[in-house]
C-alpha cells in the first residue's frame, strides 16, 4: 500500500499542494488573529495589562494558553518528523516534554505565583540583593528566549518554503523575515492579553487538527495500530524504528547524549521563562495550579497523537521523501496532511502550524521584552524611579530588537530539526534558571553569591559546550558544516551543565561570608506556601 503512494509522490518534493490555496488560508488565519490582537489591545492601559494580561484569565483559559505556548513548532513539526525518521527514539521527545510538566506542577507553579509579580527575577530577587540577581536573571531569560526563537524561526522557514515550493536558502530567509515582522506586530500591539488569546485559539486549532489527522490515519488501517506499525517498518526497511536505540543506541557517546537530552527535557520546563511568566496571568495561586493541570491533560493528549502521526508519516510517505522536501525532517506533518486530504487539509494544517509558530514566538518575545524592561531598565538602570508607561515603552522597543535578532538567528539555523533546537533551549533553561529557582524557594541559607554563580556558571557552561559540540561544527548537519571545532562529544550539554549549576549555587553560598536578611527569607517562605501578602504586592 505505502510503496505505491511513496513512488507516486516521490517526484513532487519541491512543491506540495496549491500555493494559492495555502496562502489564502494563511492569510485568513493571520487576519483573524490580528483582529483578536487588536481587540485585546484596547485594554492595555497598565504594565500589569501589558505583561500579565491584567491577571484576568481563569485556570482553564491560562492552561489552554500554556498548552498553546508549549506546543510549539518543535512539538508538531519536529517531533512528528523525528518519529517518522527515528521511530521510538523520536517519541522520547514527546515523553520528555510531557513528564517535565510534573516537575513544574509539583515544584514551582503555585510557589512562583505567590512570590512573583511579572517575571522570574521577581522571585529570585525577593530575598536576595536586587541588582546582581535581576541582571543575571534577565541575561539568562534573554538567552533562553533567543535559543527557543531560533527553533521557531527555522520551523517557519521550512514550513512556508514547503508550501510555496521554495527550496533555496535566500527564499527561506525571506520567509523567516516575514514571520519575524508579523511577530513584532503581534507583540507591539497586543501585549500579553492579545498574545494569550492567540495562544488559546491556536491550541484549540492545533489539538483539533492533530486529532482529525490521527483519526484519519488510524481509519486507513481499520483502527489497527499494529497494522500501521507494520507498514511503517516496511517503508523504513527495518524493525529498528520500533525499538530504542536507532538514534541514540549506536555507542556509549550517543547513549550518554540521550541521558543528557532526557535531563534537559525533564528539568527544562520548570526553568523556561515564557512558561513561568504565564503563572502571573491568573488572579490566584489556586488558578495557577488549575492551569497546570489543564495544560497537562491537553499536552498529554496531543503527544499521544504525535505517535500515530509520526509513524503514519513514516508509513505513508517514507523517510527519503521527507528528508528530500524543503524543510527536511520538519516537513513530515504537512506532507502527511497533503497525503490524507489533499491541498485543502494541507493548507489548514499548515496554517495551524504557522499560527503555532506565531503564537509561540509572540509569547517568547513578550517574556524577553518584559525581562529587560522590568528587571534591567526599571529595577537596575532607573532604580525604581520610573512609571509603568515608560516601562512599557522600553518593553516595546526591546520587542523590535529581539525580533531582529531572532530573524538573523533563524536564518542561520535553517535545516536543523526544530525539536532538537528546542532541546538545546531546555538545556540552557535547566542550567541557568532551575537551580536558582529551586534553591531560592527551598533553601533558607541560599545567598546572592550562590544565585549569581549558579546562573552565570550554568548559562556559560551550557553555551560554551553547545558552541564546541557537534551541533555547531564537525559534520554535514551542523550549523557550520565546513568547520570542525567540536571538542565536546555530546550534542546536548545538560548532563554536565545542570549538575555544575547546582554545584556552583551550593559552593557560592557556603563560601559567602555575608548573611542574607532572615526576615525577608521568612516572609518569602510564608508567602510562597500560603499566598499571604502576594495580592497586596501585585497591586503596587
């Protein structure tokens, strides 16, 4: 069955579907979401409105928005492609991304909502010295957001290029530039409120689209998942796609790489600034907790769909055709949509994926902008002597700068698997942010020196190891394929950088001769556990 489909379609690798239909559906989606953003922007009067959506969202709404923020191009394009090519090892991304939410739910969601105001740095600097901690937290936030933005931009370039039949680097670069410009417009106009509604709409569409395709694929095989797997094996020519180890089991280095990836995925979510910032858009800690439960259900359901979609793409399309298409591995889901429902389904699914990218990059950009404006400009440069209006103006200018940087980075990251790029962002988040968050919330003796050592040390270790890893050079799929300075053998730095950051946080604290204010420490403990005083702080 699948061999005929693959052979018939093999000649059509540079253009899929009708570009006119694809662009019309794209235009419709962009138009609808822009209207939503414009309507939401009418209520952006204060800094709380711009950064936290006026704290007006319920747990269910925020949970859906979190799912919309979290289910990025990596989840839809990257993971489906990874499963289609690498089978079981590709599905490990889905498992890691989902299990990570248990860490966020059990350790940080409610405590962060009780302690903070707009950003992660609010929590970290609550009982420590404001200036050094806020600067370190803002720098790590910007680094994580820019890494994550690279993945989304690379996904956008591959997706739109596939639909328009653009397989040259210049054309894809133009596409990435257009996506970046749209993202800047969304965030400048809508702020967090507009971004949240776009994420809610996008989450509903993405989950509905993935569910429809999943049912469709299963129906082709009489709802017999074993038959689907059998066809996927026949298409791949090996049963290895059903077993662990196809991608990560070749030798001791690749097995260690998998362990490093797992650590980064499971621990990274609780340190992602754009996810943590979503907890401030709800009015109470109870709603923050509810929103995480909602997110787990929605995200869990979606990741089950990726298993069927990935093996479905492998069975019905084949790894060779997926790799040959513009966008490479990231094109598996759109190609599957075209195989199932022709140009119309392809246009709808691709527009949903495009909306996914826009919503996620908008969430990342507003987080990075809020971190710079609130943590560096308002708290460090202006030393608290500023107005919310001035702060929002600085945030909007920062949005433009971040947008330009992400466009340039996205052009450089073309052709990389977006799920893999996001895993690097998770490693940076788990190294630079998570140890300090955990220590701040749970260790009474934790000091400013420990926080600064942990954040800078974890961030530097992760970035240096990535630069000197096979991701950057030394092989044909690297970002700089012609060079070779890959000294560090692993593709993901998590197994080294995360424990190192925890160690530096401990070492910096035990060597610190200064004692932090015990009254502030006690106040933070009471507030984080009970929420007493949190609402009053939020109003100021």
